[in-house]
C-alpha cells in the first residue's frame, strides 16, 4: 500500500515538473508595441505595421501606458510627435531599462536628462526647423537618398559623446547644415530623430522587427554624396 502511495506521489511530482517545463519553454508572443502621444502620424503607423501580419500589433496611448508593457514584445516604438510634451516617468524608466528592442522616435529625447548621455552616448543640442523636407538628404548604409516624407516640422539635433556606446546608423543633412545623427543605436535601444515612415525607416524596419514584410520594402536610392 505504501509503495502504491509513493508511486502515485512520484507520478504527480513528475507531471507537475513537466508542466512547469512546458510553460517555461512557451515561445514569446510575436508582437509589436507602438506607444503614441497623439493621433498625428498614427494612421501612417497603422499602415506601415500592417505589413507584418504574423505579428500582433498593439497600440498604446502614452498617458495610458502601464509599467512593464515594453517587455511584452520584441519590437517596440515610442512615437513622440508633440514637441516638449510631458513623457510619463514610468515610460522613460522602462525605455532605459528595457531588455527588448525599443526605438524612441521624434521629439522629447531630452526627457531622458543625463541618461541620454550615460545610457545612449548622446547629447541633445537643440531643435531646428526643417522648413522644407525637399532640402533634406539621408546617408544610410553607405548610400544617400532625398527625404521622401515630410516627417515632423522640427529636427532634434544630437551629437555623440561616447563612440563606444553609440552606433550611428544613419545621418541627415538639412538645409545645407552639418551632418547630424538621424538613426542611432546603443545595444537594444535606438533613437530616430523624426517620426518619418519613408525610405530609411522602411529599409531599417524589417531587420529591426526580425521578419519579412508582407509587401516589398522601398530601397534607398543613390543621390549626390555628402561632399
């Protein structure tokens, strides 16, 4: 009788252990989170991310953001279209501590304070008006292209402070000014100095998300070089 009881307990423990292993090995949900501060550019974002049909697409209004939401998906975007808008502290903290890939887009990168320098290796210098996006050129992957979408009206300007922390993936020249970082990376954290879904963003997008889009991505076309 004791042997039967012991055997039953052993089987229950074995089954419970197997169940725990099965849960822990469950693959992460394939999803994309977009945190946005206003409806500006939201329709464009919906169209762009619609390409990735195998991914669940989650759109979160910034003021309704809850701590930890950036950890749910492997690809995350924070769209800042309102200049000097107050970004919730919980979102800033999650961006800085996230283990997932996160792109901060557009304005309010200065909300990071000293962490912009210590975490991303950048310093915010100010913002200037683009006036006309026709006088804007991107330099990306050794190629160059005219800006194909207007994006935001102001361009935040940053400079690298620590080349071991930050990788400049793309630069831009606007109205004949000096080249300024446009897309940068520090490990899993990215900064894109616009909310612009044109050529550079789409060329970068499928690699960042880690999936093939449902339609052909626009490729960067060569124009006059930076000299």
